């Protein structure tokens, strides 16, 4: 299995701050990586695929980068609506598809 | 706009079979561009991929669940289903269905959209 490890597990920041979440893969996944946002009681919503391609309708303050084994999700100017848990998912291997353990983002 | 909706019992007894259906509306399940999948989330925990099915019936399962899991598709009803046998309390979770894109060498990509999820509790 390709293990996906996110850091930090919890992140607290102020409105307007720039925040970065890291996702590391136990082996190379090339750029076959997606990021999701999950708000409490809701299904996850895809933000980014291909490590850096922003999905339609996702605010431009979200951006992704990286390749191989290290990836980052950056929110350039944190908004109250961004409070959520964020997950990465690799799709380099479907045996199995794996997710990171999640990063919970809070507002100070 | 494509929508997915999970349905099935919210309570299952230990050792019995968990059965869920995902109904797809706003688009056809019979597309060579997509696989259709199941993901679950135990209370307070992260996401676990269970498996995917293609409209022609090809399936891919998480090896950790493969012996207990069956995913099937019914194109006439535009839906796909999950059966998980011999359930225990560890199978208590919110179960989501989702569509995943297939392209090039990538059989199962990211999931978009997702259903709203359905809570399944395993308890006697």
C-alpha cells in the first residue's frame, strides 16, 4: 500500500493568514494526487487534482504543488468559510486507493 | 448536474450483511469515462476507499476488505450497489458513493461528485 501522511494533524490560524498543509507519500505517486475539503456533517469536496489543477468553482486562494512524494496545499488568505478538514488522496495505485489521515483547520 | 444518493438500512446486526445502493441521477452510469466507487468514514476518523465498479461490471476492491466485499452495477436502474458480509462494530461508518474519473493509465482517479453519505451502525 502507498501510505499517505499529512502534517500537521491540526492547524489553527487567523483570518487572512496563509496556511500550508503537507502530504507525504511512502513512494512516488508522480502527480497523481488530489486534495479534498470536508466540512462537518458533509461529504468531501474535491479542490485539486493532478497535484496542482484547481477544480471549477474552487476559490483561487487554494493552490497545490509538489510531485513524487511531497505535496502541499496552500490557502493564501484564510477565510472563515475555510474551516474544515482537508484530505489528500493518491491515485497512482488503485491497490488500494489511499487517503491521508486528514488535517483539521481551525480559525484562531 | 450529476447527483448520487446512497440508500439502505441504517442498522445492521453483527455477522450479517450490509447492503447499500447508490442511485445516480442527472447522467448515465454507462460511461467509459468513469468508475463508480464506495468510500467510508468511521466516526471521528478518516476516509477509507472500499472499491469501484465499471459499468460493464469490472471491479477493483481494497485488498483489506476483498474477501467480504461485493460491488455490482445495474445499468437499467442507473445504480450500483455494495454488499459487505460478516460485519462487526468496526464496520460502523458513514458510507459514501462517488464517481471517479478514468483516463490513460489511471483507472481510478479522484472522486467527484460524492453522495451525501449514509450512516450505518453495526449493533445488536
